[in-house]
């Protein structure tokens, strides 16, 4: 149903000199014919017609390098579809308000899904596939830094250390991929705390040992920390953080002209959400192992309750939530 | 002298933008290359100079390739920092060293794919040249750093004594280097701008840069002065707010003071955005004003106060709209910036294309992917 000769108004630029000439181009028997004849008749199949971007004028690219710029989109779209010269998918999505609205809604849903599930899932999958010793150096480095900046040598008595090491050895998982070690430190400014390093080193501070009122409470903490190592949380956190940064950049990367630091705010919020999730996971690990080993789970919540709220563990970003405490209470 | 005109419309661009973002997220970033090309085509295609439009003709596939390479580089860089942090400093240094080359590649890619009246822009690919241009000021800063480090060497050797001494000495060196580099930043900006402009062409017509470093120093110093004033003002405002909030020292005083401190941070951030806008306007005026396309002059007459206000109101709008007003902000800014830019078009009709290969080099995609924005 194409009319044999329909035409557009446009401007021709030959690509050799910057001068432009207004021109009328007709489509006649599959050929583009210009009036005035600034270029010879060319088959439309030999031209390239770029996809439509809103109502921005488009430039038909002629085989010899010239272009015809036109804003007669209706006719061009029709020429495109009858001669199979491009589909304008994106434009069709963009041109209806309904699809723009749908995009908005789906976008929000997709972003929510990606940040809440997608990124942590990918982080977990990748972390599981990385070699076991990949984060060893980083862990040792972190411990060195902490030793220099915060920690001092532990003042725990040798006999207490031996007792704790014995408890620790009963808690280690079978067939562990890393070799777990227990280290003692005076926690300094960090007070009562426990840390897990990616290579299996777990650090207990003297202040936490003093705070505990039973072996079971310390066992619970140690299991929680083992949980972090077992699930490779530090690696996963790093990957989540990187994944989130990449996502933020792809979505908002072009926002330079208007003060783009605002986009970092959701990042910071998501990061701490990821950390909380991992604390919860480590708790789950402790919960299961405590059940298997017959350790009363109340012990963990007793200790959590006693933790001064100013202390913060290596991976946690705030004091223990009531949910964490309640989960282990009365068990 | 004819003004540039931007005729794009926020509502139209919003639809393009939202679909861009949606498809980008859906495809985990792959579509971002097409989104970028569509965005550039929209802004270029709606910019008119004397009734002739601009166009952006990059191939999205090449942009995608560049971005994948950049992601790989970024992943490697991040991995080094997390897994072998002792080498992090060296990775950072390597990145810093590569930046000038990436700049040339990025600008080259952009120029090569920008068309006006079907004539391409072009950038001579002179990678050595950029290192020569920025090399001297950086060497000066480096030399000064070494001198200072030598002067502090007694203190530094006590650092070396403990196990992380090497890392700490390197960090200290980097810090001193940053301080030495700061007074040279305006000169670096000038050298970089002059380098790019003097190697740029519109078809066969060369572009030249006609300004000394002095005007750059003036802009930076004014910007710095304004920033100090703004921080001072913010400090005073925060102090007054906190004092008012503390009131009679009753039990809610602490909470009120906390809230007032957040307000204070907000005010500081707002002032900072305003100063950035002011500075950006002045700097662009100097940079654009120095350009000549052949004999044709170019001017930029942005008002620092107005652009500062634009940046600030844009940021507020974006925050309050959770990002939905980003397209509006971009269109609004583009319209103002175009209206303040004029070009002498009298000799442009005779510009010819010259022999010129259509394809920009593959390496330029990598530069492009690092998103290095010259602000031209």
C-alpha cells in the first residue's frame, strides 16, 4: 500500500563541504530521487536510515557519504517498514506514555529485585567459585593493620587460652577448606569483640572473654564467627559492594551536570543492609551448629544482650537487633 | 556571532531516559551502550547552530566493547585492593599514570563521532604529546615531594622500622605529592585544554587555543575563595542552628542538636554544589573563549551565579523526585549552556572534510568507557 511516489523535505549535506542544500526527496520505484538533483538517484535499499530518537531529525545516509537530514518521521518510518530498513524498537517503547509508565514501574521493581536479591546472589555464586586462598593475604593484612592501630597483646592467662583453644577445636567444621586458628588480643578501643578473617583466623578480644559468663556463650560467638568464614562473607561483601557500585554507575552514570553525589546515598544504605544480612546468616549457622552440638541457644542471646551498644563487630554495622536476640532466646 | 540553540523537550527526553534506564537494568548494563548513543543523539540532534544540527554517530557495539574492557580493568583494580592491599598503591599509581592517555582516547572518540553538517570533528592522536604537556608540572610536583621526603627522612626511617613501614611511607609520599600538585592544578587544566584544543579539527579547519594559564589561575582562585566563604558561612549557620537547637538544655536538646547538625550538613552540601556550578561556569567561559575554529571565534557567557543556582536547584529537584527529574535537569542545563554559547559562523560554509577515515581507533573505546568528561 505504499504510494508510488511519496516524498520528504530535508536538507542535503554532501559530506565534502559544510554547505547544506534544502532538498525534496521522493521515493519512486524503490529509488530516492532528489529535487534539485544534488545527488544521483539511489536505491533506498542502499541507504542507511538510523533509528528514530524522539522527534530529533534523522539523517538518511547515502552510499557516497552524503546525508539527507529530515524531520518527516511519519514518512521515513513508513519507508523503513515497507523496505525492511529498521524497526525502531526503542522508539516504540519510548513514544507511548503507557509504556513509559510501565517502564518506570518495572524499573523500580527490577532495581529492587536486583539490589535485594540479584547482587547478593551473584556475589555468593562468584565467591563460591573463587579459590580458597584468594583472600588470605587481605585477611592477614587487615590483622596487621588492626595490630598497629588498635590491638595490643592479649593479657589472657595461658591456662585460659588453652581452655578456649580446646573449645574452639571441638567447634571446627569437618572437612573445612580453610584451617581455623584462634587468636587473642586486647581489644583496645574496640572493646568486647570477635572478628573472623577470610583465611580462617578468628580473633577474640580479652574484653569479650571477660564479658562472657560461661563457656557456652563463648562457643556461640565462635560458631557465629566460623559461620562468617564458612560462607566467605568478607569476599561476598566485597563483591556485593562492587556489584552495587557497578549497577549504580550503569543506571546513573551520565548524571554529571547536576550534582550526582546524591546517588551514593542509596548505595550506603544497601551496603549496610548486606552486612546485616550476613550477620543474620552467621547467626543461622551458629543456631544450627549449636543445635547439633547440644549447646543451649539461650547462651548466645544472653551474651548479645550484655554487649555494650558502642561496640561493633567486624562485619556488623550497629548493635545487635532485638530480632537476633529473640531468635536465640529461650532455646 | 550566532547563538547555539537547544530545542529538546523535557517530557520527550524523559520517555527516552526512562526506557534507557529500564532496559539498561534489565540487560545488566549491556544496553547502556545503546542508551548512551541515543542520549547523545538526542542532545546533539537538538542542538542547532545557525539552523544546522549536530549528530553523534558512534557504533554502540564499539562502546560496549570499551565498557566491558573498562569493567575488567576496574574489577582487577578492585580485586588488587581487596586481595593484595599491599599492592594497592601501585595499582593506583598505574591508573593515575594511564589517565592522560585515557583522556586523549576518550576525547578522540567523542570528537570522531561528532558531526556537524556532515563534517566530522577530529583529534590528532598524539599520546606522547599529552604526557609531554602534563609531564613537566607533574615532574615538578614529584621533585618537590622527593625533596620534602628527604627533609623528613629521619622521621620516615622510624616508620620503616615496623612491618608496614613501606606501605606507610608510600602513603605519606602520595599525600605530600597531592599537596605539591594542588597549586599546579590550574596549570594542568590549562595544559590539558590547550593540548586537546590545538589538536582538534573541524574537517580540515584547525582549532586553536588562545589563552595563557593566567586566566585559569584566576578562575581557580576565585573558585577557591568562594568555597572558603561558603564553608565559613555554612560553619556559622550550623553553629547558630546548633545553639538555637540546644535551647534550654532540656532532655530533647541532644536530639534537636543532632537534627540541626544534619541540616547543617545539608546546607554545606548545597553551598558546595552552588560553588561547583559557579566555578564550572567561569571555567567554561575561559576555556571556550580561548577557542578559534580557523579564524572563527567562539564565546561562552555563562553566569556563575545562574549556573550555580541551576546546579543547586537541579540537585534539590533530583533528590525530592528520587531521580525522576534527572531528564528535566539535563534539558534545562543544556538549554541554558547552549544559549550562552556563540560561534562566528560566517566562514563555516567553506569547511571541507579532508581525507579522513570513518573509524575511530579501537583503543579510543576504552578511553570513552572511563567516562572522562572534559567539559567541552
